[in-house]
């Protein structure tokens, strides 16, 4: 099982490349942050793929307004056969 806090920290680390003071929580609407960009979207997708062996696409990100929603999606995809 993917720990939600660890998942949040993983995503937060990508955001901190743009802004070292950026802090995220599971309820953060990450696409509404000033750091969000198409490049950051790609970095998040790659990080999730590398860390959890789960492949996401742009539509997956569009359907997940918060970090918690994104976490739930990754967990559900990881549990698929």
C-alpha cells in the first residue's frame, strides 16, 4: 500500500524544484498552484511511473483535482492485475 504522506512528499519534491518553499498536503489542488505547468505535469507522471510502476496520462491528471485523488488513482492502478 502506498502511504499517502510519502506520496505527497514525493509530489512535493517535484514542485520544490520550481519553488523550494512550496508545501503540499493531500488536499492541495495542485493544478491551481503557481508552480503548476505542463513540464511539471510530465515530471510528476515520470516520478510516479519510476517510483510506483504505474503509468498515468494527461487525462488521469485532469481527473484528479487534489493530491489525495491522485494518490487514490495510483493505488487503484497499482492494484490492477
